[in-house]
RNA sequence: GCGCCCUUAGCUCAGCCGGAUAGAGCAUCGGACUUCUAAUCCGACGGUCGGGGGUUCGAAUCCCUCAGGGCGCGCCA
């Protein structure tokens, strides 16, 4: 199949070349969706001045020279309204149905490193952390589907000074008890207990500080304890990932500890090359363009005056590793907005060092903060924190509760509840732009009406129901597609836009655009569903055509939801 | 003080590579199940796009400025 916007753009470009000369063949025809036609080209108005002609005159010249599978109309100050023919739309939809990729392009393969999730083992993990995980996983799925070599990097917070007290607390508790607590997702109380002792018990405090030293020195016994702590914590993370259907595995873990042995070399190299200098006893890079309070250069500190390393050092080692060892062409950091300045300075410093060449894209997908009901950011000391697994279980329970009057057995209900509950939670994070902050709200996340995951899943369940009732298989060929009713036309037109949307989501790291597209598609299908009986169509031709449209809609919805990481139950 | 982000309908948000009458969901009100799943659909109501200025044939969109809010800014990560 062919992307309608592409066909129209090329058609307008050929018309421009024919009317005004070949130098206009590459002009952007400014194709936009239109309320008066399928699409409109706005190029006549922008070009009029350069051509020294009236906009309507330019539009007329385009219309006179254009050759597209549809009709052209000029209106207003110079809009070129483009309407595709029903026959062409039907033929393209049929091609899309026959296409395994449903019109999604295969891009020139690149190596895309995606840094996401990255929970911190030494801090509380709250609902806000779900968001980077869910958004990152959707981006990963989209990049992979577009044909790229995707490397997931789960940059766990698994190293640093807090681990001294965490390990000492593990010794106090006993290894088995500590592991049990951590695996159960009680990382918060564990951390808080350790912290309380660290603050109030001088002897513990001293042990913890000493433990940091042996940890940095990679003393075998300390490392053994560290592994016990981390393995239990990772098992809990994996429970959350499994429940959510996140594609991260242990193979994707590349935590801070992994870069520990590279830090000294990073500093030495930057210092010897004069890129980093000593300032107030600390080793700093001063990337150009960054200024602080008094207008003085802003430091990117890579070695503290006490000789210790911070996350700036780790992140530099990380970016170098991703480019030199992983051969990244593009690095996507799915990390909170609060890290914005840090990442800007990281990228600038890495470019300065030559580790991040111009041709490698480094992007920060800023994830908006999730706020408490008081409208403020979550803090470690904040009282009631909801355990992630309990949140997810509640989502499933609520989703399953809607199914009480359906005639499903308990196992089926639980299965549907799982898919719908997880879909609801994930869609809530994906359907708004990633950088907007929002107040955490159970009801909002779990609402099953409106522009939500369940609405989209429900559309697929209704389509499957049609096939089930008719004794047909959506995977078998149906058709040919014939467009009669306006709802059929609108549905076909919407379906054809799938490939372009997926490509745009990959380019702009914007899964919410895929959500918007799928919601529009589900709406278009529902209108079709209300107006165009499939099984009881007036003729066999109509029935075959509508079965084909329904099958195509099902496949696009399922594929689109899969790219978002949302499962689709067979029935609801 | 500097930097980044935000301010669109009662609420939550799209739209912001400039284009025609600014959209959707929720909420509210009124309709639609003898008809393929009503977790649905149709209709109504609802907006000085924070204020002001500029660029433009045309600005929610680009630029400047002011106000309000958030986040960050050398030894936590």
C-alpha cells in the first residue's frame, strides 16, 4: 500500500514542477489534514510571494497540472483541497490487508540504544518510576518494529555510598530475612530502617562508612553481600516487569556498578587532554554555554575533592561505552525532566571530549514528574507509598469487576482483568505527552471509559465477536473491499495512516501520537460498527468487504497496541 | 541572579514543522439496546488559547516582554 500523504505530496510536487519549472519539484507541498477534504495542500499561499503571482492563481496552476487518484478543488485564499477516490482508497486498504507490515515502513537499520526504567536499588521505588519504564518500553518496541537494532540499557542505581548502610543492615537482619523482605517489594521499609540507624546510631554509621570503603575496593566478602542484596532487589524488579509485560530482562541490566572500573580512566583522559581542570580541588569539565548563579562557568564535576566519583563520571563512562562498544547511532535517554540540565551538560561534555560525535543522536526524552495528591513531587520521606505490585493488582481487580455479568469462568475473568488492568495503567502513562507532569490518581489510571486502553481493547473484542458469530476467521482472506457508506470511507482513510504515524512516533519519541491515532481509529470503527452491519449486510459483496475492513482494523489495532506494550484479550 | 519547562472548555489533556469556524475525554443535560458485545453510540452545553506587543496575506503555533506556577543551578545520585 502507499501512504496517502506521500502520494498526494508527490502529486503536488509534480504539478509544481510542470507549472513553474523543475526547481520546484522538491518544494514541501505542505500537505495537512483538512476539514473540507481528505487533505489540503497549503503550498500555493507560501509560494505565491516568491513566484510573484496571486495565491489563487498558483493554486489554479497546481490544480491544472495535478494528476492524483482523486479530485482537486480550490477554495479560500488558495487552499488546494484534495479528495482521494473511493476506488483508490479501497484498493490501498486491500493492499494494506495483504501486507504483513500493514504499511509500516522498514527504515535504514541503525543501532539505537534506549536507556530506560533504571530503578534505584538504594532509594524508594514509587509509582512515578513506572512511567519511565512504560514509555521507554513502548519506544523500544517502535524502534525495533521500524527495523532498527535496539539495545536496551537498564541503568540500575546499584552503586554508591548508600550501599554501605544497606549492606550493614542486611547483616543486622540476617541474609535470609533481608532477601525475603526485598523480594517482597518491601524495599522502602528496608531503606528507611537502614537510614534511621545511619542517622541515629553512631556505631552503625561508622560500620556503614567503612563498608563503603570495602565496597569501592571490591573486597570479596562485601561483594558477596552486595550481590545478595542486588539479586533479591532485581528479582522484585522482575516481578514488576513481568506483571507489566515489560520486555526488559537481566541481559539488559547495565547498572552504575558496571562502569566503576572505567571512572579513573575517564578522569585521567579528560584531565590529560585539558578538557577537565581542577577547580576548588574538584576535577570539572566546563562545557561552553553553561553559566551558574553569578554568571560564572557551570562545572560538570567528574571527581570530587575527596577523590570520589559522582554520577557525572558514570554517565560519561556510559555514553562512551554506548558509542565505542555498543556502536550506537542514536541514544535515547528516557529519564525525568529534573535531569534536564545534567543531560545537557553530559551531552555537551561528551561532544567536547569527542566521545559523542556529531552524527550520533543523543536525546533526552523528558519524563514528567508524577505528583502526590498534594500536587508536590514524591519525596523519600513522604509517608504512604503505594507498593507497585499492589497497585497493579488493584488495577486487575477493578478491571475484572466490570466483567461480573459476563458469562466467563474465573480463570478467563482473571486473564481479561490482567490484560485490561495493565492496559489501563500503561495507556494512562502513554496517552499524554511524556513531558507533562501529572497528579497520581487511582481513579484516573484505572478509569475504563473514554480515551483509555480498555476502549481500544474493547473495539478489538467487538471485531473478534463479529468473526466468531459469523464463523469466520479474521486471518483468512476477505474482500474485495468496496466503499459505499461514508463510515466505510472514513475507516479506510484512517487505516491508511498507520505507517506514517508509527514512523513519526519513532522519529519524535512520541508514543502519545500513536495513542491518539489508535483512539481515532477505534472511534472510526465504532461509527462503522453502528452504521454498517457486517454479518447482516444487504449483499454478499458488502459482507465480504466489511469483513475485510473489520479484519484490517483488528490487525492495525492489535499491532498498534502491541507497539505500546498493551495486550489484547480475545473477548471482554 | 541564570537556565529549562509549563499556563488552551468546570476538570484532565491534544493541537504548537503558521493556514479556513481551536479539538478530544471526563463531568453536566437530553436521547438510543426485539438488531454483529451499551466497557457503546448520537445530540446539547461549554473557550478573551495567562496579559500585552511584534513578524505575516494569515499566529494557540514563530519572536520580544510582563505576570503566575514548576524544576534545576560544585562536591547526593
